[in-house]
C-alpha cells in the first residue's frame, strides 16, 4: 500500500511541476505505461544533467524495504545532495514527536557534502 501511495504522490508532484513550467520526470519501481518508466540509473542521471527534477516513486520494488529506505537508496545512486521527506509533523526531530513527547525539535539543520 505504501508503494502505491508513493506512486500517487509522485504523479501528483510531477503534475504540479509540469503545470508550474518546471521540467520533471517520474520513475517507478514498476513501470506504469503512459505514466512512468521503470527506474533506470542512466536515464535518471541524463535527466538530472538536463536540469530536470527526477521523481522516484514506488519504493525499491523489493519486499521488506520501506519507501524511506528506497528514497535514500535512489538518492545515493543519483548522488543527491539531500533527501527531503514530508510528514505530519512541523519540523525535524530526533525522534517521532507523535510517539515521544520528549522528542527534540531542531530549529536549524545544516547540509554538508559527504566525501
């Protein structure tokens, strides 16, 4: 269900980018004819080199891996500078604030390149 939800979110995000004049493409763990191609490292890198926003959806296509894990996997494969994740909370925490009332909210985060 989570993998299908990320496909729907990816399609929606792609549509918003396109309507805003932002070049984007969407790749899925499973191809959906007329909507997205199956993820290809070479094709995704080619789109990134052309300044496209590349949206990866549908998880990794492998069981036992979360869609969050797939996001990090694809980000590493594509040499991304950051992974951004939208959730139901209002910031970045050291733990789930919905489950841990003592979770610490970070007021600032800094991105740095890994070697």
